[in-house]
C-alpha cells in the first residue's frame, strides 16, 4: 500500500457490514497499525480514497457498520476517505442498472481520484 497514490474500495454490504473476505483483508492490516502504535514509527501520509458501497433494501441499519471499519483500516494504511457513495436497493448484479445516477457518480469519483494524480 505504500506505493499507492490513491485508493478506491468497493463492496457489497451484507447485514450492515462488509463481507467476510474483505473483513479478513482488513484484519491482515494489523501490522500497519503496530508499526505506528507499537513500534512508534511515524503515521503514513494521508492519500485520497473513495468508498463505494451497495446493499439491498429492507435493512434498517444502513451502511454505518461498513463505513466505520473501512475508514479505520484505510486510515491505518495511509488513506483518507474523501468520497463516499452509498447505493441502496441492489439485491442482484442486474439491479445496478436501475441506478444510473449512482453509476455516473461512481465514474465521476474514479475520474476525480485519477485527476488528483494527473492520470485522468
């Protein structure tokens, strides 16, 4: 992660949080936390990150339990979430087609991150 100049993370949200595979990746970032808070190394510089989340409907708990741990782990590895997109009502891959505004916003977020790097 130290060579990355920006980061875009996207995930479905199941039961108000990220899936186990993504959570397992988050847990593997513990050494980055230990570098700063155990070994006393300097905190990494904050680079821009975007977080794009999609979930089905009917869940009264929203996105918070997915957003907070993702922001936390991204911070530990040197990123700050500067763009956040939450899309509700996506229960299957074909459902995203009904969210043209969200797709356009996701593309714009990607272009914005690339533009910050001078690679758009």
